[in-house]
């Protein structure tokens, strides 16, 4: 066979992963090319004096995932690397395999929290997230692919679920018995959560635990309030202490208290940070630019060092490792434990750590939530904006604010501090949208901040209404 170059649709090579619509711009041939290009990247990176490179592969519960996984494995084997197939499960189980098995990297077939027809790949190489330039480089590598390697890599199955569940259960701190409703949203966490809840203390009720790529109950994205309505109803009906929801591939968490109030990622981080800082006084705690001022203030109050970072699970994971931080989190529900864990975002593990904190606390989650400062804020507002203009608009706004002498943070978009609180606009790395958010101590202050956002976007030609 001669050379076998492959061209990806550039739209699927994203900032943090490869993602597309199956049958439109993502096909089995792309999966095979991802495997061969990843194998070539690994082999070229070197560092192994003898023996073959090994890659762990997992897949989520989407209807198209088995076909893409088969093609991916074929591509890796053609590229001359050995493949360890861990089967169907959440993305963090693949990260766990990459962290604990003798492998050089890992690839997960997953559409994350996107609609049912979407799918893609998340990758890890040498224990580090594989993103940004590395993904663009993978595209270039695919274009230069030669003949399949000789010898072909070996393929083995390794059921890691038992080890993964046991490892999570090991960090479940005992205490008072809690009553919990879990909603995997028919996503890839269903089987793991079903088995895990049989091992840990407390009374556990599961809804939508059957893995079903049609997502019949609701879309598996716990950052959208309407996707938590069923969980809220079940917690109320059963009189439970809290409810936990996961996204489609289990790397993002949603939590509600006994009153049905949503605890957003930055509020949950306050609860987790206070606990972690008891064991790691003075440690850095990382959060993204969309997080509440309250979180950064509470980290400092608990004796930690708050660090604000650009949004994005890959760069945050990389920074956590660099700073040896015990905890990091994103507004979107990606939460990373360095304390007692491996530094990757795992929503099931986060849930178990939260239960441990609550089991050992005199206060319920509801009482903890009651004592958090009441802030008036917008959710993450996603405003449609032409792909070619989104970064330019944010840059124009930053420039105008600088000229006016405004107090801004520009590590990711522009975050503006004012007497009323703060507001943020940033270009999404994954969609043709500008993300906006604002927070104030009063409803009137929030209205003024939203007005500022509308005015600034309008000055750059983007007309929006924020209600």
C-alpha cells in the first residue's frame, strides 16, 4: 500500500478536542485517520527506548460511538501502536486508565454534552491534556500519512470499570447517612453510578440511569436549568438531601440542594475549597474567568490563594499540574481534584467528595447554600456572533475600556470591574458565540451592568437584548 493522506473538515478540529456531526463532517474514515495520526504523533514524540507504544481507548453511550471506536482502534493498530480497549463508560474512566495503566496516551470517543448526532474525540498524551496547537498539528499529520506501519499494533480488552469504581469508593468519607437522587441523563455515567451507589453509604435513588444515545428524558447538560427540572422534582418528591446530575460523558457535574436550588460550579467550588484548604493551607485554588467574585473572596477567606484562569478544561488541567494545586474548577461544572486524585475532571469523583464533606458536616447542603452571600447574576449568556468577528469584537471592547481607564482583566476576553460588580465578554473557543456574564450585589446594579454589555457590544456592531 502507498501513502494514505487524509484531510479532516477543518471545522471539526476544535480548541480542546475533535468534534463534528456524524454523517455530515465526521465519518468512520476520520476516526481511523485520528488513530493513525495519533499513533504517528506518539511515535514521533519518542521517549520510549524499547517496546511498542500503548494507547487506551474508551467510548461513550452515543449511537455512533461503537462504529467510531472500531475505526479509531483500527487506525491506531495500523499506526503500529498497541491498543488497550476499556469499553463503554464516561470520559473520566478513560483519563483514569491513562493515569493508572502502563500506557503512553488515551483517546476517548465522545460527543460530550452535544446533541445526539454529534460525536468526537478527547485525547491525552503522556499524562497531559492534548489540545490547541496539538490538535491542529494532528490535522497536518493526517495529511502526511504514509503506508501503514509494520508490524501492526496488538489490540487487547481491559475491563477497568471495577478498578475505577473501587478507587472512587475508596475516597468516600463516612459520616451521617445522606439521601441522594442521581441523574446520569441517559449518558455514559449510568452503569458506573449504578454500581458505585451500591458500594457507598447513604440512600441512593437513580433516574435516567440507562445508557441511551437518544437521550429520551432530557439533554445531558447540567449547566442548563431546564435539564435539572426532573431531578428537582424527584428530590422534592422523595425528600432527599441533594440531587446530582452529569453531562453526557461524565466530566461535568450539576448539583441541587434539598430546596431544589441549583448550586452552580463556582458555588460548589466554595464548599469543596473550604474542605481542601483545611488540609492544604495557603494552597492555590484555580477557577475560570467566568466565576463569581464571591468564590475568589471565599478562597482567600479560607486561607487559600485564588488564581483566575482562562476558561477551558484543558488549560486549567495543565495549570493545576504545573502549580500542584489541590483543586480547580470551572463555572461550567468541570472540577479537578489534585488532592487525593489525579488532577483530571471527574464529575462522579467530585460527587463522592461532596457527599463526604456533607456526611462529616453539621450543616446540610441547604444550610451551606443559605449562608452563601446572595448575589444577582446572569447565567452564562451565549450570544450568536459571526465566527469571523467574535474575537475582534472582544478586542475592540477591551481597547475602548483601556482608553477610558476602566479596571479590566484580559486573560480571556475582558472582565470589567465597576462599582456595581463585574461583567465579562469573551469569544467562545468552540462555537460562533460571544459569552457574556454579569454579577452584582443588587438587582439594580445587575440591570446597569447588563446595559453596559449591550452598549459595548452595540458599539462594535453586535445588537443584542439581555432582557
